[in-house]
C-alpha cells in the first residue's frame, strides 16, 4: 500500500503518517528524517549533502529525488510507504509520477490535510514552546506557509485532479485520534 500525505506544516500529517505506518506495517518516509539519516551514512551522497547543508543551501529537487528513489526501491518499502513532505514541487512531482510508473508502483491513497492557517500558527508556536525550537517563530511560520501555498499546494491540486478516486481531503482541525480513525476507515474501505 502506497500513500502520499499533503498538508501545510503544522497540519499534523507527520504525526498521522507515523500512526498509519505503524497500523498498516508500511514505511514512513519523511523528507526531514531521510535527510538526517542520509547525513550519517558516509557514502558519496551523504558527503554532498553535508556540503550543501553546511553552506546553508536548500537541497535541490534532483538531489532529493535521488534519495527518495533509493528509499522507495529499498527493502524498507517492500510492504509499501507513506510519503510525508514529498513531493513538494512540480519537479519532484513529475519525477515521482514518472518513477512510480516506470517501477509499476500503484498509488493507493492521497490524503490532503486541510486546516486554517491561524490554527497552524497556534499549533507551531505551542510546539515551539514545548520543544524549544528556534525555527518555529511567527516570521518563519509565515514564510513556510507562503512557500507551501506557492509550491506544494499546486502539486496537491494536480494530484486531486489526476488521482480523484484515490484523493481524500482530511479536516486536520480535529483531535489526533479522530483523524487517525478517519484515515483508517478510508484505507480499510479502499482496500476492500
């Protein structure tokens, strides 16, 4: 079973991805986790990644595509995957769709977490206080939400049109357990 999660930062998609991955015994692929994991591998790509990140640069679409492709064909994803934070751009989306087609991989579900941005701001600021994260301030949050609307939202809309029977909007302004129940219900119904 293969799933893509879309949604702005702070929408709860990462939390739900972990829960659903555990529930259905599939791999949770979070771009942030994958990049941190890659840094510790000691291969050629990890050295390139260290150079990119130490210079304060963003990881290119091409670089991220390569890392994601390696993960998707690994044993780790033999039972399926949830992509969380990928694809974020049109370039990543084009690569991903070409990749799954060439590897005869079926995309079972696309979940798009919708939530009011004011609630997102409150959630992230609350998380910032609990986890003492310096990158979770209002200025950075607004930049991240703006970037989401400019780059990722159009990608999610493309998926809504092209995967309409497998595309589901999730109201992310609910309790974690309520969202989890909704996702499990949709998945179980879709697998039957």
